[in-house]
């Protein structure tokens, strides 16, 4: 069912409050200013059961109030952390709503306080059905303020018509090809489809639909910690292709949520895999687009030295296209590129955790997205003795790629009338394809031209 084209489109970003123990109001304000400048309308503040998180959220709302950006915030209750087995467990949700519902920076949707969840399908709050449990929650919250509830319950979409407590749905897993396995046809692996949205939209019958977009997923914790060690294949310019898809279907999508600004909760274990469902609130899932700051529980090995803010810069173009319904004209030449730090078959020197599950599915490829303001040549090389590749392109956005080469770095240029008008050439101190990595790292190094 198509949604009204008149309704304002929103682009929000998932923000793990659990990573913000050291944050000051100024830290929050820096993130809000940066996010707002790149087309993000609001943060979805993922909050868990820890009492100290309330103080962090208060700082965030204070920062938003003094920001130069017209920035909003809303709560995303992490039900993998918050207890929901008894009626009394609703108190933490109510306390959060009571504390911030009337704040000027609280995001309202259709005149109501927007609230979301991560998970919650097993949280029945002392009731026998999901509908009864969350209708109870909603009634308690609405004793404080009108609520527009858009949760991410991991259930069969065919159940949506029976769950009237939901005012919409957030398709958390819609931005990754989590369905791919080692048995998947190669053509599906090389060009992964993201086609789950239509099932949710159909069964929502016109209620609010929030879609997910995410640039990457890799996590590498061993059995002695969170026991999370896998990768979702994010090749084939997945982030850009997902944005293109969302722009094309924008009449059916009300809100896009980016996973994530600074890490996120663990996605539920796909049924065909046997990983335990363990909660982890960290940068360690490798899908952050904001600056690396705050708390990073045990993920430094694959996060430090791997900035993703170039993805944030790229995001601004697509966010504007989604919200306005037309792609902006390309006015400046720009190069974005990303790649893993070693080939998938490389042997780590010392890594007891081992390769991540589904490592075989990824491509040993450098991915480029190049914006050109006019006809030009695009050149890429991995160093001396590599003739590289050259493309002749017109004005527009171009998705290009080049093989990773062990022991080499990468340099890309846009050349027009004999002059280099854009260049992205990370130093070998920043990026080189390691032949024998110390640890397995399937995170992406992301860079852009000045």
C-alpha cells in the first residue's frame, strides 16, 4: 500500500547510549551538529536497563536544545536488556517517557511521541500475547503522553494485523543480506538482494514503515566474551544500492533509520545459524558512520584506525534524495572508497577467535563510488607495477571497483583536461592490504578525497 507523498520523510540514526559513559554535553553536541549537517533529522537513542544511561540521555537532550541544528531525539528501548516478563517491568519505559516526552527536542510523529524498540517480541509484561502485553505498555505510556509506537519485533509479518498496539514497524534486518549462506547460489552472493521490506509493508496495511540502511557488518568476539564472530556480506556497493532502492520506493517508506551512528545491539540469530543470542552494545559490529569516540568495549583491535566518516559524507547525498524525492545535481568531484585490510584467505598470525563465520562469501575488492561534475577520466591503481584501471565517465555517480592486491595500498584520481581534480590516496601507514595480519579483521577502511 502506497503512503502519502505529502507526508514528510525522515532520516534518523541509531545511537547506542551504552557507548557514552565518558560523554559530556559538548561531546553530545558535537555528534548532533555533525549528524544534522549530514541530513540526519534525529537520533534513535538505544537505552537499556542500566540506570546510569538516564543521565547520558539527559545530557543528549540538553545538547540538542543548545544545538544550531533543528535536531530531534526519540527513545528506542533495547528489550534485549530491559526486562519485560512482569507488569512491573513497564516502569523503566514509563520513567523515560515521563522524563523526556515534553522536551522541545523530543521527536513527535503525527502529533505523538515517537518510540521504538530493538526486539521485544518475547516481552509480554505478564500477559499471554504480544498484543495484550504491548497494548498494556502503550496504555501505561499514554498516561504520560500520546505514543506512536514503531517497534522492531522479530516476528512473522503476517501477525501484524493482530497487533493493534503497533502504530508501525521498523525492519531492523532490512539493510543486510542476512539470508545468504555458503549454499547460496554465487550470483545471489555477488549481487545480494534486499527484498524483505515488501512483506512488512504489505501486512502493515498503511501503518508507519521504518526501513533500515547500514553500510557494513563484522563482529569478532570469542567464546570468552560475547561470542559474536561473523560477517554479513556487504559487497557490491551494498550501502549505495540500498539507498538507491529506498529512494526508488520512497512513497512506501516513511522513515529511514541508519544502523548505526556508533554501533548497535546484536541482530537476532538467523534460524539457519547456531550462534547464541548475546547482547553487545559496541562499535564492534563495524557499521558506525560517526567519529570513533566514547566507550568501545574490547573492539579496539578491529575499530581503531578504521574511520567510517567518509560514509557519513556520502550519506548526505542519498538522505537528501530520499527526503526531497530527487537526486541533487553533482556540483563537485568526489571519490569515496573502501576495502578490508587483508584478503579473505589470509592467515592471521595470532588469533584464537578464528575467521568469522561466512568469511567465504566476501569479495577481495576495493569498492569506489565516484561523483563527477562533468566528463572525466577515473583512474585507480594499487601502486607501482600495477597498470590499474581507467574509466571514461560523464557527469554523475559511478560505482567502480578494483581487485585488492597483497602488500599494496590504493590511489584513485579524477582527471579532467589533464588536471587531477580529485584524489584519494591513503598513505601506506593508513591503509595497505596485509599479507599476514596479526588478527582477522573484516572491518572496512573507508576514505574519501579532500
